[in-house]
């Protein structure tokens, strides 16, 4: 049944209904004719014979006319269904021609303001979203390849130089130290990319949502203490009441907060203030610095992958910190955002479901 074209199925349904209607109309017509004859009383002789002939003539006319009407109506219904479904078939053929090499193709929207026109508009919107996602993934692959190329090139250069010319123990040690630094950078970048891939594909969403931190305060303080030790001149304060719980694993929260604080250390000025509080059924974690803030044109893509406000800082990071924080928040069912504080500095926050 599902392999029968829709226009034929519609025509068959119409024909069945039409057959019932015509049969009912013929039956009602004959019944009313008999009732009309009976109103004149019981006829005898020639009059009775004339009534029977009239009834037979009417029956023959109905038997002849009704099938003709049925056939013509069925043909008309088929042509009407085919005409109504022709724009759908055209959209199907156009949709079939859209490939990964031609993502910009769109369906023709009929001039009529009916369901088919709305269907074409909806499909075009869906194709636009898919093209945006495809472009984003292509940019992601290109950016990831660019970021991986630099440490790999440096690592190859160090090893080639170490093998090409005779070197003493000190020079070999320096070359190995440099190679180790680039290897650590490669490992960190690979882990960041894997984390983004998992959160984007929701492969570990269930494990994140199932985990619950019984108290956020120790996690925030550990992250702040670790970063203060790495930058002793930077003041990091924590304002978090005890007993706040969030539906996220401790290691993911530590990673998100660490990225926010490190971003404030690199691009802002001390003191850095970390606050956590209830906000309409969510836990809102904010990190504020007292630096120059974000450039206005950088705020919209601040959480995009491989984005940095200052191109001169490309050697100090990969531009994945805020993107990873945003991915962790989304995977946990929360949100994220960034703004410039009215009194100066930048404010970056994430919200997580409270438990």
C-alpha cells in the first residue's frame, strides 16, 4: 500500500466515496419517484403500465448516467490530485539534487500562500540550518588542522635538527625539552578537540547530567588556588555560599571555571572575582576581571572555537577555552554568556541546573 503513489491513493478514496454517493443518490431518486407515483393512488390498466414504463426509463437513465458521472469525476479527481501534488514532486526532485557539494541550493517556493508554500519555506529554512552546521564543521576542521600544524612543524624541526648535526648532551637535552613542550601542547589540543566532539554529539550528556556536585564551593576554591599558584601576582576571590549543588560532574565544572579564570588572567586585570548563586532555579557562576573588557565586535563570537580577541595572542593559546566552557554548559542543560561590566572589565558566566 505504501508503494502506491499518493495521487492514486487519493483518487481511489475519492472514487469509493463518489460511488457511495452516486449509489445513494440513485436509490433516493427511485424511491422518491415511487412515492410520487403512489400519491396518485392505485392505477389500473393503461395508467399503471405507463407508470411502470416511466419508472423503468428512469432506472435505465440512472444506470447509464451515473457510471458516466462516476468515471468523469474519478478522472477529474486524478487530474486534480496530480496537479496539486506536482509542486511537491518538484520540491522532491530539487531536494534530491542538494548534496554536500551544493549546499546552497534551495527549493522553489510556489507563489500560492498555502500549505505547500509553507512546506517549501520550512524545508529551505532547514537547509539553511544544515548549511550553517556544515560550514561550521568545515571551519572547525580547517582551524583544527591549522592549530595542529604549528606544534607538529616545530616538533619535526627539533627532531630533524637533533638528528642532523652532532650535539652534546646539553643541546640534546634542550631539544628534548622543546619537543616535550610541543608534545604536551599537542596532547592538550587533542583532548580539547575530543571534548568538544563528545559534547557536540551528546555522547556523554547522560553521564554529565547524572553527576551532581554536592557543594560547589570546594571545587571553585581548588580551581582558584591552583591558578593563583601559577600567577602569584593575580588576586582571585571566591564568593560562593555553602550547599550549592549543580547537575554537572566535578571535573567538568573544574575545567569550565579554570578556563574562565585563566581567560580573565590572560586578558584582564586583577582582582578577579568568582561568584556563584541561585538564579531562577539555576546555578549562575560569574567570573569578572577589571581589565579593558571585550572589544564590542568580539562579544558575539566570544564562545566560538578558535576565536581570540587579539591576533597577537595566538601563540599563547588555541582559542578553545571559552568554547569548551560553553560546550560543558550546553551538555549539562545550562547556558553561557559574556558582557562588559558597566564599571569596567569583562564578565563571563555559565548557568547550570540546580539539584
